[in-house]
C-alpha cells in the first residue's frame, strides 16, 4: 500500500464538473494498493498519516499532526502510484491491485480513517479533476512495505 500525502490549504475533487469532495486546511491523500495488501497495511498507514508531524507549531517548526491542528482529509484512489516505468516509456500497472479488491480496501481505509477525522473522498474509478493548493509545498510518500524486501516497515 502506498499513500502520497500533500499538505493543503484547500482542495477539491470534481467528477463530471460536480464537486464530490472538498476540504479546507488538511491533507490530500493519494491512495494505492498492490497484491498482498490487507487491513494490516491500512491500519499501519492510518496511524502514520494521523501522526505525521508536518504542521507548524507556535515556533514555526513542523511539530504538529493533522489531529493537533484539527485538519481534514481528502482521500483520492490512485492506482497509478504502482506504475512501473522500468521498461520503455509507457507505464505498466501490473503491480496495482485489481479494481474490485482495491475498491474494497479503499472503502475500508476511508471508513477506518473517518473514526478519527473528517474525510472527504473522490469517486473510485472515475475520471476525477483534483485541485490542490499544496501548502509548503509539502509532499511525502508513505509505504507499508520496504520496496526491496516486501516486508512491512
């Protein structure tokens, strides 16, 4: 499982020119799954996202989490996080989890995350237009497994 985290001042996602999710200050999460991902990886990355200290404290030091600042999350499904570009110029998505299983895990991820914080989402599998005002800019890639060994880190 991979999550790309972007700190945001405000963001929204549109499907067919209709806003389906929007947040003010918080995080935009691009979420992707691969074979072998389970609730264990979801729990690990939820904990990481919620406790990631990337918001400034009173001394302008990134020392606060999204929970500390009362932020919101915009969660977007993103199978292209598993793009493989080692051969040629056309990405292969062979490592991305099939859409049926990925959608189940994505829904579970958002349901569990909503127990702690307000979560808005895009629409799984839709052609989405995502507008992000990246704050910082701060973008951090999180992964539930070590790339080299396939073990959870």
